[in-house]
C-alpha cells in the first residue's frame, strides 16, 4: 500500500486520467473528489463488496434436470 500525505486542495494522479483531490478535512473525516473517465466505476469499498457478494449469489445456479421441467409442463 502506498501511503501519501496531502493537504486540502492537493491532489494525486493515478495513471494518466484519474485525479484524486482532497476537498476538505474536518476532524477524522476527509472529503475527496475523484475526477475519472465515465467508463471507470467508482464505489465505496463496502458498496463494492456488497455488489460482489450479490453477483456471487446470483451466479449460484441450482440446476434442475430437464425431465423435471418437462414433467411439470405435462402436468398442466
């Protein structure tokens, strides 16, 4: 992990097209602004983890044998 010290209104650059700026510091909270291309998604870590968890749950497919589906269709 790279750790940097920045003051209000100072920035860091990631790659060629992402800029993170310290907008405000109040007590133990830091407000940051992120300037990045629209095709780059940006999430708070806890939201990102929720999205990943939901994607994993959605990918868990319960397979049903084809003959069971056909039997249900025939019963109607």
